[in-house]
C-alpha cells in the first residue's frame, strides 16, 4: 500500500509539472532594488495568475529570508490582503523576529469561496515589507523552504471541506545596499514546493489544513 501511495504521489507531481506554466506566480517585486546605507525600501509580495487557474486565496503563511548583515526589517503590512480577504473576517499574525534571518506573516479568511471570488481579481498584494540598509552588500530576498509554514498559500475548499494548497511558481528579488550591486535578476523557482506539498498530502505525511469556518463580523 505504501508503494502504491508513493506511486500516486509521484504521478501527481509529474502531472503538475506538465501544467506548471499555468500555475499562479508568487513574486517579490521589484525584482531588483538599490538602497543607501540608512535608507529604506519597500517590496511587495504579489500573487498573480489566479483567474487562469480559476483560483482564489483563502489564506497564507509566508516567510521571506534576507541578509541581516546588509538589511534590517522595519515593517510588515498586510492591509492590502485583508481588504480583499474579508477585513474583520480575517485572522492574521506577524513574524517580525529576524533572528533566523526571516520575517513574514500569516492570514486566514473566514469568508466563503463565493464571497472571496467577488473580492479578488487575477492578482493582488499579499504583503508589504519594509527594509533599512545597514552596510554595503547584497541581499537576496527568497521565500522560506518550509512548504507548510513559510511558503504556504491556500485556495478553494476541496470536496472534504478543507482549503487546498495552491501549486505556485515562486520568484525572489535582489536588494543592493550602498556600493553593492545586483548582477542578475533572481531566477524563478520551479513550482516543486507546491507539488511536493500536494504529494505529501496524498501520502498522509503532512498535517491537515485547518477547516475554514465562517466567523461573525466583529
């Protein structure tokens, strides 16, 4: 049975790779940025391509890794996401502790899929991150590696009533500080983390996603 489950998971991954071009994209924009020492910059975490995938965003848990020798975090803002995910019908939190060289946020909507359809379009900003330049150098901004806690985005409810994990393509960014220089654009990552998460779900190895329930307006 275990071999059959693994085979099914591998088949799912292969099928997903074949349609990776249609997967929504999670990007850190702008792809390149320059900031002086002591200066501040803002980058946006943007999801796009939802319409072509017939998807919505019902929740996310995202962390962005950066070079703490070159940059310090100075702010996290999810107001643009709450506006299209339910306002007071959302639950969110922040991870501003950069001791592990990562910062981020998580947000869950309690609206129905139909309600989210009416609020969301093909693309929108999930998070805004502010950084301050500390020293000459370069910092690449990339999504964390954990598919459950650092690069998780959920979409529509599945037939069991659980929010499905979106299969995404990820694109990072580069920030040059002072005399530092970004020599090339960040290369888009393959959508393998989303596929791996789905495969693990198929094998019963990942934790179940929390069922979304309607919450009363506060």
